[in-house]
């Protein structure tokens, strides 16, 4: 999962090395995210159609090849093409999640999914500090080459240890794609859970888009290494995934979801108390980040546990729809975060971040209890 987030702190050095103008530096991040979004909609549903181990291995090897080529690219256009392929190959993780759910007994499904999602969230949170530190010590190219080697190792381990799983569908690829719209329309739980998490992941994106601007600005004056250490501390919130899975197995999804949404909003309000130009202010922001990450990860696992019980034969498609929906929410919120910070600083941005989980909570209150 880290593969699609390495580029975020490296967009400046990469664009400078490849001759991209500053105004186009955002394409480096956009292409990776676009590849991931396409993979969620076009590749992940294949988990309901073809043998899972082979599909996962193929996507991991695609990511490994794309990362290696990105690490040696000397021009902007080849690098952007590789970034697109990195995002596409990285959807292997979203094939693994419903695959793990298939392997788990019903009574332990939440715990098992929680473990996998914990790894996913640690990948998201650790990617930025890891990329920043490696780039400072060696170069930005080393980040991609090291990750390519790691993906080759992952492919070898998964090929050896994963059991075969061949879905019994009998659908064509076209019929599989057509069925996704029907799934969203006919499965209210999927639609609701996707929108809840879109708001929560939007809040997550607002926080982690704007806090580097806040921390490196005149208010705190941190270096990039300081921001990397801040993000490393924030990764502690990902420990909620295994815990949440156990709570979901005990039937606490509804109350847990409400608490997660309320906690995410409270984290932004807490961040507004951070004093300027002080270690206490940075510490309070870090605590806000941990609380937010804990809540967002918890709601993610609660949502997946809720949709995976709806039908074994549609889990990959539902997971693709679920992830694609909240991924769009995160992308839109990231753009709004940049605008709000430019217009009103952290005051505006924290209000935006607090409002998104409250919107989800208001919609959640209308959900039938049965």
C-alpha cells in the first residue's frame, strides 16, 4: 500500500530532476492515484472471477517492474507512465483483503480483516516518513528501487504460501463490470458504508495534506525530517484495525461506528487548542493525528466487516466499489484542504476536517437499526 504514497513528499525533488515545471509537479501524485483508482474499478473485481493467487502475484510483479523503471527514468513522460502502472499494480492489496475474508471462519472474520487492514494503514502512514528519510540519506530514486526489491520478495512469499482460490462464477468480464452498478443500487449497506468512509477518509486527507504545510510554515518551522518524524508518530493510530476487528466480531459495529465518527471530528477540534511556536503545540497536533487515524481505521474495518457478510461471491466487487468511493472522497478533500489552508490557514482547515465526520454521523443516524 505504501507504493502509492511514496511520491507525495518527493514530488518536488522528482519534478526538479525530471524537468517538470512546478505547476505540473502535482501530476506525479495524480498519476499514481489515477492508476490506483482505475485498478479498484477494473482489476479488483476480477477477484470474483479468476484464481486469486495468480491475480495477486501478477499485480505485485507489475508494481515491482513499474517501481524499478520509475527509479531509473530520466524523463518526465516515462516516469509518469510508470507512476500510473505503480498505482495499478498496488491494488493487489485490495484483492488480498476479501481473499483473507474468504479464508477466515465467520466468527473470526472481523479479526482477520482487521489484521490485514492494520498492515494497509501502516503502509499508508509509514510511506511518507520512509520516503522522506531515504531521499535525505540517499536519493529519491533509491525509494523506488528499494520498494521494487521488496515487491519481488512479497511476490515470492505470496506465491509460496497463499492457497489456491478459484471463484465459481461463470461470468464474462463485461457481465462482471455491469453487475457492479446493480450491486451498488441493490445493496444499501454498501452504499451507506462507502459514503461514511468517504467522509472519514476525506477528513484523514484534509489533516495529512494540511499539517505538513502548517508544520513547515512560520507557526512551527519544522524541517522535512521533522515532518517525517511527526508522521511516524501519527502512524500509531493504525493499531486500531486489529482491535476493531474483534469488536466487530462481538456485534459492536453500530456503536463503534458512531464513536469513531465523533472521535474523528473531536480530533480536529482538539488540534485548534495547539499553541503556536511550541513543542506542546506540535505534541497536541500529533495526539490529534493519532486519534483521527485510530477513528478512520476503525470505521474502515467496521465497514468492511459489514459488507463482507452480505455475500461471499461478490466480496471482491463490493470491496472495489467501497474503496473506490472513499478514495474519491479523499481526493476531493485533499484539493479542498489546499484551498482552505490558503484562504484561512489552520482555522478554516480544521473546521473543514471536523465537518466531514459530522456529516457522516448525521447520515449514520438515519440508518435503520434492523
